């Protein structure tokens, strides 16, 4: 029986930054696969990255074939008084 897919979403705000961590235990992918997806206009993850960068945030993908993927996003919060 295959292992069930588990998705975990964590949203944390600390001081002036919000962090979003999305992880799964899926099949994962290689950096080459990610680059090929961009070349083929499959831009889902790149669209996410562009939106994060428009908010002066950072976007990081860690993926291991057979182990899953972790996406780490941090976005600075604007504090107005």
C-alpha cells in the first residue's frame, strides 16, 4: 500500500516578518525538472516566487527525489502607526 501524501502548512509571524513553510512527503523533483518546467511555461512555482519577490520577500525550494519538497517563504511586514 502506498504511503499517504501529507501536506503541512505553517504560518508564523515574528516581529516584522511573516514566514510560510509548505512541506510534503511526495515524490520530490530535481533542479533539472524545475528548470525544464520553466522552459515549458509551467510557471506555478515561479509565479509564486515572483509574487513573493514583489513583496520584498524571499522564496526557497528544497526538494529531494523520493522524499518530498519544502517551500520556505518570508515576507517583511509593513508596520504603520
